[in-house]
C-alpha cells in the first residue's frame, strides 16, 4: 500500500502514552485523516481493508476511507463499507464501521440497507444501537416502516429510545399514531423526543396542542420549543403564564443544565424570543417584558440577562 497511508494507519493505531502538546499520536493522526481529500487513495484502501488481517488496522483504514468519502463527496465508499458489515464478525469492528457510517455522507436511498437492518436486530447492544444510529443517515422509506415494526415488538426501554431517535429523523405522518402513544411512556426522554418529532411533523397544525401542554405542565421544555418554532399569537397567553411561573422564584446557575438548550437558548429565552415577535402589537407582551425587566431582572440567569440587554435595552425605542 501507499507508504503515506501505511504510516497514517500505523499512527492511528498507536496506543502509546507518549503525548505531544497534550495530544496523543493517534489523536493527531485521526485529525489528519479527517482532512484528506485525495480520491486516488480510495481504491488503495479498498484493497488494503480486504486483505489486512489485523482488525485494528482495518478499523483505522475504514475511518480514513469514510473521511475521504465525505471530503470528496463519493457515496460509493458507503456501499463498500456496508458490504464490510457482512464480512466483519467482531462486534467492536462492526460497531466502529456503523459509527463511521453515521458520521459520514448520507446513505443513498438506492443502496441495500440489509446489513444495517439485520444488525439493528443483533443481540449485541452496541451493534444494535449503532446500527439504528447509522440508519438515521438515509432517506430510504423502508427505514420508517422497519422502525415502526421494531417499536411494536421492543420492550427494552433503552432500545425504544434509540428507535425514537431514528424516527425523529425519518418519521412521516405514518408514524404519528405510534409517536402519540409514546407520549404516555414512563421515560421522560422517550416522551420528550416523541413530542418533538410530532411537532416537527405537524408544525403549526398542532399549535393549540403545544399551548395546552405548556399550560398543563406537560413536557414543558418540548412544548416551549414547539411554540417557538411553529405557533402563532394564539400561544401568547400560554407562554406568558409559563414565563410568570418560571420567574416566581430565583433559579440557581446549577439548574441551568436542567433546562433545554436550542440554539443556545434556555426555555425562558425561547419564550421571550417568541413573545418578542409580538412586542409592538400586543399590550400584554409589552407588560410582560416590563415586568421582567423591572421586577424580575435579578431572577434571570446570566444568559437571559444578556438576551434582555441585547434585545430590549439596546433596541429600546
């Protein structure tokens, strides 16, 4: 094989503790591989992976080839790696290939997904779940049907979460009945993800539902995000009620990690962003912002104070 590629594979596989500026040789080699865009390396790596007996070196070469695929926009590398899933037997190597596929180019809908679909049924947890992650990278309609069928017979709550993660990426209206049933699931993360997926499918059609959830205290973070993304002025009162509730007492910085962040926003910031759209037309919105700035400024978290400064104080008048 090409001397440079052999050297790169060797460095990726280096497991020594020797550090260079706090970065291992392997870490540096992986970052180097991420920048490669020489398509001439692809057939060389095909042959190397097919013939190399050492699984770690095959793993390293697989990582390189996925980076080349992404940097040269060559989806055919994906077909080669999908075929490798039929050949490789070691769960850690299979998982690694699937993780690489997840981070690579989208998987074209015309490619045979059987290796991933089969691995999504594996008895090995990491193989099964990494396959579900990798399937998020394709628009093949059979994936949604597969996920819905899998959801019907899966009782493992962790697997259910991974299936819903997949549906969050590929679901259409066909998935709505299953997603709505999951709103009653005992796991909060499953319910929240199902709610977010429903919102991304239904968008403004379910604006009143998002507002009702916010008022009832059901999936409050997800409801606030859905309102921010899709609701109209009909949700103003629900958002004002929620903001008032949030600012009835001080919140510590330690609680910040418990709040949902979307585009760097806390739940309160999402609510204020939503209300900001109606600040000139709705008197109740003006009153709410006045109350926040005059009566509750000390109750705001640092990021929220910055939002107030940027949006209300600097733009005043």
